[in-house]
């Protein structure tokens, strides 16, 4: 007789094929036994590939590395969660075990009130039975662990030795059945699997009771589906059939959820390096619904058989929210060490002792859905104590979790490609649509899903044509799972940023969006980084972006704030906004309004915004240019909220903004194509103002003093052809980067701009009355002064040391260029086209190593100086319509540039024809 292993665990030992494993049957909280119908989640533990040998189930051989790492008492496997769940009450559980094994009801620990039994197993009588002859000899460690949970994770620990049950005397049939039952516990069952096996188990029960029931009665009770009336099957045949059914479920993977995932599973397995004896951690990162958990479950299914202890903690973030950090830590460690969590508090155990225990174990731990570092912070250090060959896998939507957890490798789960997306979308669907319509809709839905399996599973069960209309209108769409978890783990600022982008700023310039959101107090760049790490946003080409389904979800979150639009925080729907404005339904709940006025024309009353005291973003715009459209204010406008950060109103119909308007919080003021003659009267606080756009406001005669706007970065007055002068206060704008005065045709002069240290772009093109080249900051990078009355460029231009582009196109009065132009070391583009009075290109005294583009089209230049060879970086030289050009210097051909000759006198130029063959490109006409 093999002696019992002394343990506090509830053990039902069983010997199968010389493999030593244990069965743990852990119950709910024994102090809480009031409920008559407790639901137990019987969760499958080890979906490993098993081998049928008669009616026995053999496990694959133990990993070689394991043999040197574990005690002779063999691998114990504590499997906390599996992907499928079979529900049963405590009494149902007792009855099934009693039918399969013949164990009497006294074998179970009864509840104090005589109600349903606890699934915990009594140990007291087991020790006595072990001494009796004829009892099945126990092994110190038996079948893979099967844990029966109450309400998800097991809330109680394991039984103490004093509660140990007796060993049951099993017939060979019962032994095989119990073997089968335990393997069922590891399976990934669906309802139909459980029903089929239950029927066959009933047959086994009937076979076991053959001594009490006549053969004829047994045959009558048997069902046609499994037992032909003319022949009664033997016990072994029924056992074999049950085992085959178990293995079919056990060894099969979830084909639907794993479509297109096989390669990613293999890539992660290669990162795990199972054969290596180091302790290794892997992070599986990706957006909600992308398949992180499915991949982790498949990896668990493939490799769990190779580890002494396996733990899969599913939905850890939710478990921590429900139970608290300390409780989750205690449960985790109790399962690793196989002791009852209520017997001892691990926080009271010395670290050195705990480390010594954990270092003996080769474990596989999967922590699923760890979306906050604090979820695992209390026991994170313990993960480093595990023995050689251990593997830790964490799945998370938050990449920063992996950094804080010091994960060795992070694997980003990739979306399904188009072919796999179509395969999943079309799986099991039956459509009456025409093939071409069906194909087009399929592709549209796949693009919307961005290869997200959870989104595709949602879409395939919906009416596609209606979905297509919603997608095209960027309407809110409720996607189960995505909706509930898209904002999970976001703080208030991150949530606000996410919703603003989903409603208004998708695929817009990151810096512009950040400027507005910073003005709202959201710390945008920090928020962007966090949202990218949390798989909500993406950044590409300096645009802030998100998946289409996230945009639809974000808008759905806002839509569900209230059934009444006026009580929602963000408004973009035309019908809702027009109704609120016309009927004066505004409320303090409204924070942002974006209205496309292209096809709208309606009147608003003077106090339309009075109730919207928390309005921070207001944008009235036209996606199409249609005459005589927009919001009209026949009685004027009395009020604008002082909390506005963005005021964007195209075709603003009034000559000035409300007198009462306080723009102290304003970050961006855009009134393009407005009727404004001036913005306001008097001085206003403009401390936060960064951008002013008044382009094509052709009635604007003056702009306010801007000394009260020290943070202004952009001033756009293009097309303001009634503007006569610019205030000298512009010289106070130390942060001004962009100044656009293009086509201000009545502007005769501009103030000195030497003090504008931040100025990078100055556009004076089309200022047709401007006669003098202005004094400009030496830090400017781009100057455009085409179409002016300027006659010469001063030699002081050499002071523009950072100048990269000089555009003097169509300055018909310009006659000469200073030779000092060669001192512009960073100049890349020089455009002199249309300077019809320019007949000579200056002789260069030094190399211009950056000049790549030189346009001399429509000039009066006859020849280029030999110093043109100093243009060593030149890539393109244009001579379009240079009718006076007769000669290029011989040394010019040492330069490998593209030359464009069009509309020139080819007779005068004929002697250069033989030179063209090896040039990069020549265009002649």
C-alpha cells in the first residue's frame, strides 16, 4: 500500500497509466451555505492531446526538463479558468459523481441546513477506507487537477487533512468512468457536447446497476440513438464511445475564433522557447477584440501538459475590481502552492520562505486582461521566484503594463488580413443579395472592422445593408464587448480625448488637435501616448487616427448619455443640432457642436448660446461651397460662452463678435469668408489665443491690437483685400511662426519683423502695392513675395541664414539680385519665374551646396555665368519661355541636373544640341 501524501488539499487519488496527477475538488465558501441552488462552474483545466488506450486515457510523457525540477510526488496542475463552462448545481454534481462511481451521499460534506451538498470532499473516512482490503491502492499524485468553481474563480480553498474522505471501492467499469469524468473536466464543452455525454453517462449508470435491474428493463430504458434494440452494447463499448467523444472535444480547438491566428500562435511559441530552462515572460498586446485571449487559450491548450502547475487567470482586471488586489493575490498564491487560502495569509509569510517554495516549481501562468499595472502589482514580484523553465504570459490592451512588469518580449497581435476577415465574416451566413452586392458589402464591412475578429463576429449576424448606411454616415454603432471595454482603464482626461477624437478629430493633424485639447486642460500629448499604448489610437503621418469601429463606438457612448440630444455632451448630427438651435433647447450639458452647413439655411435667435455655458468647441463649417447657406442671425448675436476654446464659423454673417464675449479661454479663432469688419471694440484678454484665421473676409479693414496675445502662433489674413495696414503691435508676437498676408492687395507696407524670433513662414505674395523688401527675422525659413512692386533685393538678405525657400515669382519690376545671395547656406529653392525685367543671374563667389531647384522661366536672362558650376546640389533647372537665352557656359555640363527647355529659340540654341544626351532629363519644345 502506498502511503497517503500529507496535504491540506482535498484529494481523490487515482492511478492511470503510471502518470501521477491529482484531482482537486474545491468547493465554495463553506461559511455561506444558504442557497439551495448554487451554480458551480465546472471549468475544463487541461485541454491537452491525450491518447486512447482501451478505455484509459494516457497523457504524453513529461517534459524531460521537468524530471530534474520536481519532487517525486509529481506534477500538480491547478487550472483556474478554461474557455468553456458547464454549469451544474451542487446536488447535480453529487448525483453525477454518485452515478459514475457508486460513492454514497455520505461521501460528500453536507451543508449545515441539510440543503445541497458542497462539492468539497470529506477526507475523514478516506483514511480509514485506505486501510481496508480490496480498496483501490492510491498513488501520491493522480489525474490532472479539475477545479469546480463557484461563481467564476474559486472563492474557497482546499480541505484540511482532518476532512479527508475515504477512498471509494471502484469496479473496473467505475474506474474507467471516473477516469473519463475527470478528463471531461478538462474539456472545452459546448452545450451539445454536454448533452451527448450526459446521455451516454446515463447509459453507463444503467449498466452499473445491472444487478438490480433486469436485462429486459435495461434494454427498454436504453435510447435508440445509442443502443439498437436488437443488441445491447457492453460496458467497454460504451466506455470507448464516451472516451472518443471526450477526446474529440478535448483535442479540438475553437476553429471560428482561431481563424487566421495559427501563425501568430506559432510566433509566440517560438518566443516562449519552451525547451529553455530560463524563466521567461511574454506580453500579448493588442486592441480590444483582436484575439489576445483566444491566442493565450490556444497556447495554454498546446503546452500546459509540459508544466507541473498551470494557472490561467481570465479577466483579471474584472476579478480585481470585484474582489480586490489582496484577495486575488492570496488566491493566486494558494493555487500555486496548493494550500487553502483561508488557512494562512501569504502576506504574513517571510519572503525567503515563499521564494524557496516557488523556486521548486516549473509553472505556466497566464494572466489575462491585465489592463492596469496595479492589477498585478501586489504579487508581481512573486512571478520572478518561479523555478527554471517557468513561463509567464500576460495579455493586455495597455502596452505600458509590459514595461512596468518588465516583460521580456512583447508580441503585438495583428489584425486578420482581408481573406481571413472575409472567411470569418461569411462563415455561416446565408444571403439573398446579388453576388456583386454581397461582395461589395463584405469588403466594406471588412474595412470597417480592420480585421478585428470580435467586430467581424458582430457584423456577420446583422443586416448588412443597414450597417453599410450607418458606416457611410459614421453613425454611432453599438458593438457588444467593444462598447463596454473601449473606455475601460481610461482616466477622465483620456476618456475625454478619446470621445473628442471619435466625434470630431479623426484623421486630423496631431499638433492642431493637441493644441485645442491642451487648451481644454487635457494634456493631449501625454493622453495621445497613453491611448496609443492602450490600443485605442494610432498615429500615422502626424495624423491622429483610430479604427472605424472605435469611432462608431465612441459616438455610441456619447449617444447613450441621454435619449435627448440636448443633454448629450457632443453634437454632430445635423437634425439634432438644427432642432436644438431653432427651438432654443440648449443646455449646460453640451460641450461641443460641429455642424456641416453646406445644405442648410436657417435663422437663430440672438441668445441661442446663452444656455450652453459649458460649450468649449463650436464649429460651423461647409464641406461643400454652396452660395447663400448657413446659420443666419437676423437679430444679431448677444452671447457667446466664455469657455469657448474653438470658435470656427465660416461665413459668419455679422460685422463683429458680441460685445459681451470674453475670449480669455479662446485658443483658436477662425472666421474665414466672414462679413466681419473688425473683431471687437477695445482691448480683450487673449492670453491663450494661438491661431487667428480671417482669410477672405473681404470687408475686414483692421485687426485688433495683438499685444494681449503673447502666445499667438498663426495669423492668416489671406485675401483680406480691404485691409490697409497691419498694427505695429505685431512686433510683440514673439511666438508667431506663420504670417500669411497673401493677396492683401491694398496693403502698402508691413511693420518691422526683426524681433519675430519664432517666425518661419512669411507670405506676402499678391501684395501688389508693396514696394520695399521688409525687414525680416533672421530665423525665417520661407519667404514668398511674388507679384509685388519690389525692384531689388537688398544685400542684407544674406542675414537670413536659415532661409530654405525664396519665391519671387512674377515680380515684374525686379531687375537684379545681389551676389550675396550665395551666402544663403540653406537655400534649397529659388523661384525667379516671371521676373521679366531680370536679365542677368548674379555671379556666385562660393558654392551653394543646398540649392536643388532653380526656376528662371520667363525671365530676360541671355546667359548664365560660369560660376553656375558652384550649384553642386542642383537637381532641376527650368528655362521655360526664356526667349533671350543663347548660351550656357561649357562648365555647366559638369553638373548632372534635369533641364527643361520649352518655348525657346532653337536656332540660336542649336550649338548645344550635342550636349543633351547624358543629362538627367531634357524637355525641349
